[in-house]
C-alpha cells in the first residue's frame, strides 16, 4: 500500500510540474485549462495522498511495535523455560556432587526423604534429602527450579554457608598422621582406599589399616528404603587385618526394597 501511495504522490508532483508549463497536457476536462486549476486539482491530490501515506506509516509502525512486543514476550517466555527444573535423580546427583567435593570429619551419605514439596520461603518446590553420618542427620533442600542447595538446621540457610561455618573448621582437628586431611579418614585405625558403592547386590569398597596393630574388623551399613526408613543392616568381617594392609570388603544387601545406605561404623 505504501508503494502505491508513493507512486501516486510522484505522479501528482510530475503532473503539477507539467501543468505549470502546459496545463492542457494534464487537464483533459472542462473548458478552462489553466495553471490555477492544475494547482488546485493536483496540488490538492498531492496533499491528500501525502496525508494518507503518513497515516499508513503510523499504522504500520504500531503493528511493528506490537509484533516486536510479542516477540519480546515470546523471548522472555523462552528464557523462563530455560530454568533448570530438576527431576528427583538430577537433584540427588547435584547434591551428591557437592558432597563429593567437600571434606567431612566422617563418612557421610545422602538419602531421599519426602520427595518434592513446597516449603515456606521458597517460590518453587524443593526436593528433600537426609545427610547422614554426622553427629545428627541433617535435612537438605534442593530447589527444583534453579538447583540451589540449602539446609534446614533449625533455620534455612545456603548449604555452602552452613558448611563453611559449622563443618570446615572441624576438618583439620584430631588428625592422625595427617590421614584426616585426605578426606578418606575414618578413625585412628582405618581410612578409605575406595569409598563404598553398591554393585550386584553388595556394598563394596576398600579400607586400609593405618594402625600398627593387627585388627579384626567388622564394617556395618544401615539400609534404607525409598521413603528414608531404615529396613536393615549389611555387614562384613575379616578375621585378620594386619597394619598397612588393604581390605576389600563386600557386605551383602539381599533386599530389593533397599534404595540407599549409610555407613554405620567399623570396629
């Protein structure tokens, strides 16, 4: 439409120029073919077409603006869709990765608690997990939308902040020949060589005797179902474990309901 109006405006302008020279060439009607009539007719037409062009341009501008706003809104929607939106397994993996990159004064593990639920102070739902192995079990929250890690220790606070305030200062105390600083320390007698994992129905791993004495160890794990309830234990023993040696333990689980475990101790 804009192109047609521009062509008509140019045509009327050319007609004005020609009509001022030879009015008869552009006025084919009436008896009076004068320059004033050329100006009145083609000049008026020029003004009308020019106003129409301006109105059309404004309308197109508004449409473009509306389209731009819709595109911007769509872009915002697309950006919002790029939030993390973790599922339960991804939330647990995120928390496990955090645990694996931090030192603790004893072996710790995580187990699922109450699934995903809405908590006060959070705009989105959180997955809940138990961090076990410390002096008491801690409730850990993983934000399902952005993957943020928090702890409910009487009050909700960022997990990293809690760790730096309450756990990190104790990692370098009561060391035995520096073993505790490796992150594999268990107690004054043993340290992890290979931390526990479940394989083919067994909890397996490797422990080193860091004492100077022969030991007769029994290692025990608490077993949990998908709701976080303890449903049994698994253990393994060794009749002779000499100082400096490594023991590959193998504790049988034998329960299809087991979804998680916690290191209970070794003596």
